[in-house]
C-alpha cells in the first residue's frame, strides 16, 4: 500500500474518532495528517516514492556498471590482440 494511502487511512481513522467529539471532518483530517507526517519524519520513514526513486537510481548505476565492464572487457581483448600481433 502506498505511503500516502497509509497516511490517508490513519488520518481518516483518527479523524473519525475525533468527529465523535465534534469538529469539521476536513480540518481534523488535515491536522491529523500533518501530525502523522511530522511524526513519521522524526522516525526517518522512507516513503514509497523515495524508495522507487532510489531503486531507479540503483538500476541505472547497475546498468552503467555493466556497460563499463563490457567496455573494459572489449578494450582488454583489443590490447591482447595487439600484443599477440607484435
């Protein structure tokens, strides 16, 4: 479940309980969401979006590393071929 959905669910449940005590739904949900987001930031929780960005960066790094390894292998093969012709 996306982290935004989790925050929405938590906020809605808390706000639902607070509505029993009175208050405007939208305002209460907004305040609760803000409080929950602040609390989660203190625990350094990684959001789904941040995780996806990190995974994409890692994949690109792996792809770049693979391409570099292939270039090094090709260059080493060329050097070896040149050395055997001397």
